[in-house]
C-alpha cells in the first residue's frame, strides 16, 4: 500500500510540475453563443444515442438473455404467497 501511495504521489508531483512548466498564459474569451453550440451538440449526441438504443432494444435484450447461465430462469411476475402456507 505504501508503494502505491508513493507512486501516486510521484506521478502527481511530476504531472503538476510539467503542467505549470509547459503551459502558456492565454488571454482568451469564449463567446457564450459558442458554448450554446457545444451544449446543443452534446444534447444532439445524447438524443441520437437514446434513439439508437430504443430502436435496437430488442437486439440488446436478446444478446443479454442469450448470455445468461443455463440454470437461471427469468420470472415474468412477482409471486405472492399466503401466510398460512
């Protein structure tokens, strides 16, 4: 455990030194309209992934059902038992 923490500390130290040593100060302005384009692009990708997953949902479920162990059975409903049994 001590060696792992030592390695993490060394990596962090050299990473941060390199980060501060090799970066240049930049005076830039990000236009708010550019940020809205980025948000729209991310939202579009997420919506497209959702549509693809919805379209191929039956194939995805069939893949996971096929890979189940033979001993496992899937129950379609919850069984309720009487207390008197």
